[in-house]
């Protein structure tokens, strides 16, 4: 038994020595997991495409780790205190040493621009800086549209080793590096802060790979949308109400023909359908979720249907008068003229206020 233990010990030592001799293998000198400090700065956001669920941006990714095998005498460093490798020289050096071999997990296609820089310090600390211009997939939840806040996310992943051996992490320096100091504005959006969150991703055999999600918080500028969407939606609610307000009673009879009032509601129906088509053409994903705009459209359709039914049943055939008499019809008519508009106003206001807060 002792012989077996000694043999295993020597085997592990031989494996560790071989790993140390090969600079491309995982560094063993500081224990596991090897911590890689990850940060990402947004340099420019060129386009946001909500309908396709992506955005195009230029980002600077910085990864920092320490490998004692990279240590060298301080006298060999340049005046800046490190050895600097740029572009082709950086790519060549990365192929000769261990590095986390990071990737963007939500990048759509190939980058249109990529630039790499590598710095190695005398104490063995390596700093990889990579500027990339690419399109990234992200979700745009629209439950509170147009009062919504969105998060433009970039996922930094490493799939070479499980989290027990390699782990992305961030500290205050990474939080300070991850910013938007280059971005002045984004058309239609107000730029907020950058958020970092650890996001391990599933690997094979039940293991997990390390990852960090960096998100740029943005708030929609809803001024123009309030004018182009909400004003027409609230205005269209008045169309079926005209079918109630334009009629009146004299000597127990309605003075306005039911056909004329019903035509007002039918015309309003076509107007709402046209507005619905226009909004859904501009914001495709609005139609497949629950949000204030779709709720207001639903309220419009319900009110139009209700007023068409009132025009036919109440005005055209005098059903209430025939069933309950003139007095009940008169009281119900007065009640509908204030109760239905008040209920509609309260419901529509509540739908908007729920999205705002």
C-alpha cells in the first residue's frame, strides 16, 4: 500500500514538473482556481436593434492574471515598468504562454474589428487588453415599454477549464475600468452605469465554465413615443364614447339614429387597427408580450365592441325599454354616459401608471 502511495506521489510530482516546464499549461504555483480579473469598457454603441434582439458596439476587454513562470528581472522591463506586446506580437506571445482563451458568448457572427495588446510585468502579472467591434445578442424585455430600462450585455467566457481550476472574478479596479466614459449619448436612450455579474455556464459532464456578464444600463427616452403612440391611443378611446355622448332622449325616445352612431364606432375600429399595425411594424416584439401599449389596444377594442353592442341593442331595438320600461331606460342611459367614461379613464391611467412605477 505504501508503495502505491509513493508511486502516486511521484507521478503527481512528475506531472506538476512537466506542467511547469510547459508554459502553455495551467500554472500550478499559486493553487487553484487561477483567478482572472475581468473587466469590460464600452467605447461606442453604434446601433441598437430591438426587433432583432442585438446591438453593435465597440468594447475594450481587460483580463489580468498572474503566472510565476512569466516573472523576469525588473531590469529587463521598459521604462514603463513592463514588456509591451502589440497586435501580431501579442497574438504570438499568447500562443506561447497560458492564457484563459476568453470568448464573447453572445457575439453574433465575426467581429468587424479586433485589436490585441499584452503587457507582462516583472512579478509575472499578465494583462490582456482587447478592443473588439461586433454585434452582440441581448434580450429586450418590453413589459414596461416605453418607460423601460434595458441592459446591453456582453458575456465573457472561458471554456478551457472548469471553475474549480479557472475562475473569472472582479474587484474595485475592474469596476472602475468597466465604464462608459467614451460614450456621450445613444440616439433614443439615456446612458447609465455598467454592471458586472459572475455567470458560470454549463459545460459537459456536469461541470461549469467560468464567465462574467457585463451590462450597460440604458433608459429609453420616451418623449417622442408618448406623442406618437400614447396620445393616439388615448384619443382613440374617445371615438366609441362619442356613440354615447352624441345621443340624447326626448319624450322617452332616442333622437339620433343608431346607424349613424354605430358607424362612428366602426370607423374607430378601423382607425385602431391601422394604429396597431403601424406600432407593431416599428416594434415587432410588442405584439408578443404583456405591456401598456398592448393593454391599451385591448381596452380600445373592448370599448369599441361594447359601444357597437350598445348602439344595436340599446339604441336600435330599445331592448331595455321593452323589457323594463321607459324609466329604467332613461336612468341607465344617464348612468352609462358618466360611468363608462370614468371607468375607461381610470383603467387606462392605471395601465400606464403600472409601467411607470
